[in-house]
């Protein structure tokens, strides 16, 4: 979510620091997506964060999040896991994989 005066880059980098304990030197907007467009007007931006560095900000999650690292070359195995079910996460991973394979 955006805080006062933030653009998508600032918001994405802040959320990354709050939720994963990393900042990014390079952010690429991959897609602006809707969530249930016939039901509600919420939108999200899918952002690829690269050139990471350790930096944490206090978050607003009710419990501490577990951060897992994963090799890009093994994204298919991550997506196939039974505990990876969030459609937005799967879509973002597939978009990131496609973008990185084009480079």
C-alpha cells in the first residue's frame, strides 16, 4: 500500500524492507494487475526487485514472516510446491521468470 507521497518505487522498496529485510537498488515494474475487477477496484503492481542489500524496517504484519531464498533456476519447483497457492505470487513468479529468461 502507498503511504503519503510515495510512488510505486518507494512503496515497493519500503514493503520489501518491511516484509523481507532487504532493499533493492533496481526495481522493474512488470505489470499493473486488478484483483477481482467485477467485484472490487483493487489494483496491485508486480515489481521485480534486483541488486538486493540487507535493510529492515518495522512491518505491520501480525506475526514475523519467514523469508525463504530460492534459486531463479529452480522457480518451476517452487511454483509446483503444495504450499505455494496464492495466485498473485504464482503469476509474479512466472512473469519474473519470463522477463529474466529474455535478458
